[in-house]
């Protein structure tokens, strides 16, 4: 499954919110009744992103066909910056999750 940058950012945001809440509870600072509007908004964004991911097929046939054609014709190329960005982002996700 390919994960888009937007999906990744949503998961990271949600993960950071969970981590923050867990740390507050451990420190005894979280109050059960106190829920702020931004947290509700983040939760809605997370739920929406989750629904989109669940509806998205694991393989995008149209994109796969484009990539195959580009590889066959020798026109497929990826910049060093794109490769480095993917490595860094995925490393960060692994550390957070």
C-alpha cells in the first residue's frame, strides 16, 4: 500500500496527540472532563483520513501502469532529494510509532 504525504501527516499528528495525552495522564495533569476544540477537530481529521485509507485500494492500477511504461521506456527517474525525504520521513514515523 502506498501512503500519501497527507495521510502520513495525519497519522503523525494523531500519534503526537496520543503521545501528548499519554504523557499528561502519566504526569497526573490530564482531566477527564476537559476536552478542547482542537483535539475534537484533530480526531475528526484522523477519522476522515482513516475512512479514506480504508476505501483506497492497496494498488493503484493506473499509477502502476504509468510506472511500468516509464521503466520500459527508460524515462523513470527519481531525484536524490525525493529518496532522502522518503527515508527521513519513514524513519521518523518508525520512531514515533
